[in-house]
C-alpha cells in the first residue's frame, strides 16, 4: 500500500511538472515571442518545478513553526508559501534562461531555489542561486579553451606551498604542494586553483590568501556557515553562543567561485548568448537585493550546506518533501476564462497556474 502511494505521488508530481513547463513557456513566450527549446531543456524545466515545489513545502513548514513561536503575532508572516503567491512571470524568465544554460536542479550544487517575500507586491520571488558545480559547468561550456583539469586546494599553516610562476626560463606555470601534517594541518592561510590545458603553456595558477577569501565573506554571514557567535533564545532570554560553522567548506566554495570566473577562464565571445547575459544581469541584481534577502531567509542550517552561503542559502530550503502540494492541481486546472470579479486577483493570490 505504501509503495502504491509513493508511485501515485511521483505520478502526480510529474504530471504537475509537465503543466508547470507549459505555463512557463506560455509566460515566457508572451513577452519574448516564439520560443524554441530542446527536449532536454524541457526536462530540465520539469525538474525546476519539482525542486521549487519542495522548497516551498519546506519553507511553508518553517513559516508555520515560526508564527506559532512568535510571542508578538504582529510579526507573523501571513503570506503562505504556495504557488498562488509566487511571482510566476519573473520566475518563468529565470527558469527558461537557466535551463538553456543547462543548469540542472536535480543535480547537487548546480542551482537551488530560494523563495523570499517581495514586500512591494506581497509575492514570493524565487531566486535561483547557482551553486559551485553550476558555476563550474557554465564556465567550462562557455570557455574560449576548455580546461582538461582544475585542481582546487586550501592551504593550511603546516602545509608547504611553493608557486612556480611563468618566467623567461620557465614556460609552464606550476606549483609544489605538500601536506606535512594531514591530521592537524593548522589554520587555513589561503588557497589556490591550478587550471590545466592540453597546451601546458596555457596552464594558470590562481592564488588566494585568506585575506582575499574573507573579503568575499557576506557582510551579514551566518555563524552557522562561517563560524563565530550567534544569538539564540533559551528560556525566553537572548544569549550569545559560539558555533564552529563550516569555515573550510565556505572557504573552498569561495575559492571555486574565484577560480572558475571569466577572469581566470576566459569566455569565448562567440558562445556568449542571451541566456548567459541574462545570468550575469541576475547576478548583479542579486547583489543589490542580497541584504533584503538575508532578512527574509531563516538561517537555521546546522549541517554541511549544499550551497555557497553568499546569499545565505539554506539546506533546509533545499530539503526534499516527497508530496506535491495539494493546491497545485486546482491552480493548474483553473479555467482559461474567469468571471469578471475574479480577473483582478489580490496581491496575496499571485499568479494562477
């Protein structure tokens, strides 16, 4: 019986994902004209629905929990995390462009959905945050010359790292790296990336001291990720507690983002298309709204995060809820013609699927 129910849930989820794909393409096409996508890109869009739906489920559970725990309910979030309250036109543009880039939400660390409330329209914007694996994937696909290998290493105080730079007498950039004490390496002092090509003369060594890594640490970084002190409520009182965080993982992901940037792996101008340009524009917009997003996202992760924390992505929001939301069927099956009094929805109603 349980197995049959699981199969039914999967069937329902896939059916709804197909309808979501059709709606996304309709929304995108209405503003951009005729749209051509491949079967593979269509399957990626269906995966986006599944990933976003699971993120909404998890965020809604957290919203209900937080509201119940609020002593002053004037601070409650009264907008449920449902598809009816999602900014669908904006999401449609993002989904199509990122699917065209080949970013797969079903793959770890490719791209993750982060819902946060836009207070101007009381709808949830779904920010699609590209993870370090997605950054690597895009960088290699759009590279002028695709690297044959990239090595990423953090350097600790007991390690021995010797860069060998290109010079008049040395045509190939390289390095020597020795871990002298593997079980007690000391503090992180920096990191490096080594980009290798078939033509070894192109090889490039990227070096980041710890000071450069910390410059890229978010202004309001969570101690759950980077370590340090955080505020907790215990017995109705605030108190500061020290947490270890996941500094090594955060430093490594920061290093990966630097090494795979176009500064070190040059772009092929002939490959740069509208979707790539859209991605770069979204990254700039994300930086402008980052502080607002951090206030909306509840940072409670206490395990190794799946994503780089520059925008405080949460493992909790990426957790998988196996059941699609019950209200989705009604949304997808809404009639094309709606009575006049319902054609102008209230802000909390959001787009109808």
